[in-house]
C-alpha cells in the first residue's frame, strides 16, 4: 500500500491495482481524518490517479474547502471481475457505510475470489469492522 499526491503521479505504476482516496486533512468539510472517500480498481493506476486529481467533483470540492486527500493503492497482477463491487460491499460490511464518493453499489455480483481479494485489500488499508 502506498500513498500518492499530484507530485507522485509519475511514480505510480501504469499497471493494474486497487485504490482508495483517503481524507488526510478534513479542512472545513464534514469528512473525518482517515475516512475512505472512494474505493475502486483500475487497469492503470497512474492514469486513474491523474483523472481523479484532474477533475473528480468530490475531490475538487474537498480541496476547495481546505481538505487534503491521499491516493493509496495496492498493486494487482490483474483486475479481477467484480472486485470493485466486492470492495464497496465489504467496506459497507466493515464500516457500516458506503464510501461517500462511490455513487452506488455496483450491480455486479462478485465472485468468491473477488471477495477474498477485497478482504485482503481492505486489511492492507487497515479498514476494520466497527
């Protein structure tokens, strides 16, 4: 698991991975320090981080209110089908809430392998059941 800011985008791998956008500093927002704001998977982490930093409405509003966020990632060999759905569903199971910037629960039913991988990723991100 690694953190990235806009300065570090070139160092991110242009390879598959799972990611979390995490509140580093709430500023004048209603977010909490360490809160996972967004979970996802990407076939190319560098491109996804650049796209998020370049125009994600929630992230832009967070920064405008004085907040800061980290882009944490876990490299993967490949993007498992249903992994994003498993990450969001497992986060809901553990934390009791959906990450606020994940607009809805993906409709894809995750495979058992995706659920196991999501568990391992959330463990690496230190997301514990409440």
